[in-house]
């Protein structure tokens, strides 16, 4: 599975922030929840429309973005 199947960037949604496809939940929101100590299970409980694959896609998206930033530096 590619994160591209689950993450979308649309300038009309959340000012173009990367979001979970079909929602207004931004990748940054999911990462903030995880960084704040929430478990994936807790996030899924709070957002029943999300799937575990969406959380994994957020992590994969962030890792790829980090790799691109590191190479560009």
C-alpha cells in the first residue's frame, strides 16, 4: 500500500494541508496525537472513520517528506 492511496492534498480542504482522503483530518493532526502520547487505538476510538492503514499512511508520508528534506539540505 502506498500512502498516496490514503493521503490527499487539495487546496480547498484545510488550506491544502495533506489530509486523510475523504476527511478533513490532517496528517499533522494524526502526528500531533501520536507525538502527544495517544496510541493508534485511542486515535481510532476518537475518530471512527479512520482506519489503522490511515495512521500508517501518515507515518509513511512523514518519513518520506523527512527523507526529501534531508536530501535537499
